[in-house]
C-alpha cells in the first residue's frame, strides 16, 4: 500500500532550481532530472521503509537518485511521507535539518 507524499515547499524549490541548472547545460536534461526525482519519490511512496535511515538512530531516511548526484530526504509518518529536501549529495550535508520536526507537528503549510 502506498502512502501519500507531501513535499516541503523548499524541497520543491530545490527540484526546480536543479532542473533549471541541468536544462541550461543541455536541453531536455532538466526534464530527465525531474523525471528521475519523480521516480525516486514514487519508490518512496510505495516502500518507504525499504530506504535506510540517513544516520543511525535518525528517523529521516534517504533515497538516492540513480543517474544524478541527488538524494531525497524524507520522514515516514503514520499516514504520509514528508519529503524535506531534494539535495545534491555532496553539498552542505544536513542544511535542511530545520525542516525536520516530530511527526504530526508539521502543518499542511509546511509541506507542499
């Protein structure tokens, strides 16, 4: 059973910025990047617990994109998955930590 996925507004901004960067490098590459991230998010929705925690004893999990150096960081709540970041895998690790909160404490305004 798939869980619904809410994407934090800042994570959506990260997706848009990265897709624009790739598109500027080669027409169509931004679309390919966005499609890969959508594939990763669909995998997360289908099997969220299949992805390992980002750090030991941390509820945040990480799913890696296969073709691009990006990771999707997310939290599994009882009735949904919350994507906190779509982050380059080698830049500023954990910068998105302020987006993490206890389950049920984030409102709909915090997720996209």
